[in-house]
């Protein structure tokens, strides 16, 4: 499928306010949760991006009534679900296109006692196994089958019961699936080594308002007492912490003064602190994050003077989705840094494009890169490149906006999957991004 192209004229200083979209990762979870009840569920601050729109389209195909009440606000009513649609070619094609569809399994298994899923798509950022999900489902009493020839997963669970589940990895989608499956299973379920990201906390709070019995929210030990049914509710999605972090990196790279509005600062965890370690100044005023224009920013060292290492880890550690932004921001900082991408083995494979732009980066192995900051003495230069995934795509867009000359970015569909109207929003504060429509 052809994708649009961005033509980016670099070197422009931006100034103004940016409003972060709703959180993509949270939206994918809470949208799956609407399948747990036949009552109305209203969700606001939904980001209208490709991945979310694809999941909403899947819900419609299953028979869920969807009404767009206003921009970002949707009403759902899953009172007449067509389970036969699960076996249709249309469902298989659509479900493959988005990795978030995997969380439909937990909700469908919980309410309808069966689930089906073709192997889902998503970013090509390394091996993203589903074993954790299926081990949890079988612990709850589901029967699991895998069709190797068709790459299809099947689950049946007529008598789901509570169980002690020890997650073999701290998986956000795996934890969400276990919660969705357990809320209406008979008896008590304990989930050890659970992910505790704000998005998981939001899912739990939404389900509690729907009548679920969940204890331990915000910890890595969840206790769920199954209930017979759930009711409708209203829910508001948090602002996207990944977009907020992207805007911080953008401000630093382009020497711009940007005010990021209504960031839900208390939910950002250590994200601001990590960017401050990069020497990027910021302040929080009335829940707005203000990034001043900086001609220079200097990477800190550890207390003993050794080179700073930033690595990703499960919450409350630093999110892997912002590692590419940290890396690109380091290219024009003063000082050096080691980027250690622990959780995915292919997310650093976009650095060759930054090197072509003039960045000084040593790719040590698939997980580690050393960045030698240029301190703006040698600005990046515009080139022609391709966006490999959502997060790397935005990092390359930021690099292009800071570079001298014009850059061409292909495959911007990857960026569109995660960032809503990003070109229009950035152009409104001074960027020069031209979208060339595919033919």
C-alpha cells in the first residue's frame, strides 16, 4: 500500500502551544474493555489515529454499535455481537493490521467464552512473543489451540476460574489481557509480576467503575475477584506521555520555546527527570510543561564522572517508546551518552539514517549505541530516508526539522499510526512540513 511522503524544510525555530493527544496505548486497552458489557460505555480523549481507528473498525465489524459524539469522544454499546465475524476473512485481515487487537482475546474470552485471532501486526521492532498471554489464559482454564499453517490462535473457556498467574515477563498487553479475562472469571485471580504503567492503572480504574473487583492497582501484584457481569461507564484517556516526551526532544533539537498543555504531570513518572539528565530545561506551571529555547544543553555524567547511560525498563522505569527520542536529542547535545535499548532488539536500526545526516553514533550491537554530541557545531543535514516504525519515524522527523536543508521522509503511514495530524499541528507553531499524498 502506497504511503504519503513528508518534505521537511529544516532549521525553523518553533514557538507556541501543543496539546498532546490521548494516549494510544491506553486507548487500545480501554476500547477492548467495551466488549465486556452490553451497557453503553463512553470514552473521551480518544486519539483519532490509524491504529485506534482500525480497532474501532474491528469493534464495528463484531456488531458493537459505535457513535462518534464529537472529536475524540465515542459511545459504544456491545449488546448484539456477531461471533461468526471472528472467522471471517475480513476480520482476519483487519486484526492482522494492528497489534492492539490481541487484547480483544481477553475481553471476548471473559464475556463470550471463546476468542480467535490471527497473528497480529504492528511495528517490526523485534520479537514480540505472545506466550505470556496464552500461558495466562490456560491458567484461567481456557483451552488453547494454534494453527501453524494459518498462523491463527484459538481459545475456548466455558468455565474460567480464578488462578495464581506468575507473568514470565512484565508485559503491558499481557497484563491487560489477564485483567480483561479475569474480571468475570469465577473466584480469585492473582497476577504476579504485573505491568503497572499508568495505562494499566487507567484500565483497572475503568473496570472498577464498571463493577469489577480489583485490588493492588498501581502495584505489580493485582488481586481480582470475579463478578458475574459488568455495567457501563464513562472514561477519559490520559494524555500520551510518548507524545509529550517527543515534544520535549523536539523543543531541544530545534531551539524552540514550546508549552505542552495539560500533561497530567503526576502520571509522567521519571520521563521529565531523564530529559533533564540530557540538560534540557523545563518547568511545570498549572499542569503545562514549558520548555524554554536553549542554544546549548549538556548531558550530565554519573556522580563518579563516568558516561551517562540511559536504558529502558518496565514502569516505573523509562519507557522504551522514548529511547529513539533521547537518542536523536543527544546528537546535538554537549557530551556523550550510551543508549541501551534492552527490551527490543531492532529499535536502534534507524541510526544509520542519523549517521547519514552527520550524527556521530557508534552502533555497538542491536541493543546499544554510543552518541557523541555535536553541540550544534555541526548541524545535521537533510537527506532522503524511510520511517521504519512509529517511534523511529518521529525521531527522524525531529532530526529533519533541526537539520539544514530539506529532508524527504517516506512511509509516513508509520508516523500517522501513532501521531494524530502531526504535520498540521507542528506547522501551526512554525514548522515547514509538506505532506505529499500518495497516488
